[in-house]
C-alpha cells in the first residue's frame, strides 16, 4: 500500500511537502496500531501538487487536506 499525504495550497512548497509526509506517517501509524503488517506500507507526500486546483474556499481546502491510500500491485 502507498499512503499519500496531501495539503491545501496555502503554505509554501517545502512546508506542504513536510506536512503531507507527517499526515501520511500518522495514517501509517494508525494502520499499524490497528494490526496491519508493516512489510508493504510506504509513505509519500505530494504536498499541494494534487490539490483541487479550483476554488479557494474552506470546502476545497478541507478536501485537499487528506490522505489517499493506494493499493499497489507488485
């Protein structure tokens, strides 16, 4: 599984990449505490690169502050 951290576009690039990584790592810790095996979990941050890119309002910002969990076939 790939755990992808995302942010809204309101910070600078470095800040958002670090925040996205912290968000992804928090989700990973939650999954591990819930009993999931660590062997195939990777975390990555996209910062604000995958933001909605549309409107700049609270709803769009809330959507952008997320973690996506992707099943990766190997």
